[in-house]
C-alpha cells in the first residue's frame, strides 16, 4: 500500500499552488492514501480565544467548497479533519473520502487544548469518547487528531483492535516539531502500527505564529521512513500491512 503525507500552508493564497503540486505528486506516485493536515482549508482561527459564529461558518463553508475538490486526488483515498456543525454542535471531524464511497465521518476530536494559539475548547465542543477503526482500502486505521496523539492508551487500544495505521492530522508549531515527532514514534510502537502525520506550514494570519510543517511516516517500531520539508512537502512510501499485523505479537505489544 502506498501512503502519502504532506504539509500544506496556512495562508489561503498559497494553498491553491501547493494543492496543484500535491495532485501531481499523487498522480506520479500512484498513491493509495493521502493524509491531509488538521482542518487545512481555512486559516487557523483558534489563535484567538473569542469565538465568532461568523468566522466558524466561514471555515465550515471553505471546507464544504474544498471537499468537492477531493476528487482531484483520486484514485487515492483521503483522510483528514474538518470543522462541522451537527445539530447546533461545533465539532472537529475526522473523515475518510473515496471516489467510490464519498465522504464518511469517522471520529470527532475528543481531547481539546484551550490555551494561547490553540483555543480549541473555546471554539468547538468535545466529541464523543469514540475511538474506533475504519476501513481504508485493505487497512484498518484509527484517528488521533493532533493533541489526541498524547493519549498513548488510545494508540495501544487501536493496536489491540488490529490497527494497521494510526493517523494524526496536525496544526502544530515549529518550536515543538521534535517533540511531536517523538510522540508519533511512540504511538507507532504502542500500537504496533504505521503512524502517519501531516501538518500545516508557514505563519498564521497574524504573522506571529510559525507552524511546524514536518509530516512523517513511521513504521511499527518507530523508525521514521520519511519526513516532509519545506523543499519537499509531500512524501510517499510503500508500506507492507503484514508488518503491522506481525508487530502485534512482538515486544512490547504482546506484554499488554
């Protein structure tokens, strides 16, 4: 199975060009799956603590428009997250999209930070305590959206359920890039699964906050198979799902 991770710019005026480059990369790599960053189709709004219904609605509408363009990424399946409003409740929704099945909601972000630059708990609500696997081609995959990566018990539970992939769409800063990569490697080891993560890049709309970029693919023993950079913002690797299956029987997974 060929999987792709990426970094995409926070600035809307830069996104179109990078999107075209991503489309071409997927075509040439013949990728089966691409992971997008956290809520990638609208500038990061959670840097402000005062939530705005108008701003939230603009973010939802922007994702509605871009969702129609996911077909440009075919034949790859697409995973990512986006803002949604369901019965008046604002949520950060993890999804899977394919040309055959369309858009499928999978998970709503459960662990929400609420601090400077990341006032997510002020902007939208905690999802249900629902961490279940979804089918993506031949793989069983589970979401840990950004902050959820640090709930390592969730990664371990995904492994117990037979996960081949754990995916983490992110919006994280440059200053903590190494810490997040370490967390991703530990999650891969805990789950005995490949770990994929994609992130925003560039500065936010205030010009004061620098996103970290650096998407990655790690194997079930935490070895980094590839990382994105500003010069090479998309990477594709071929992975063997049988390796993730076998990893469940090896140390330290079998102990738990």
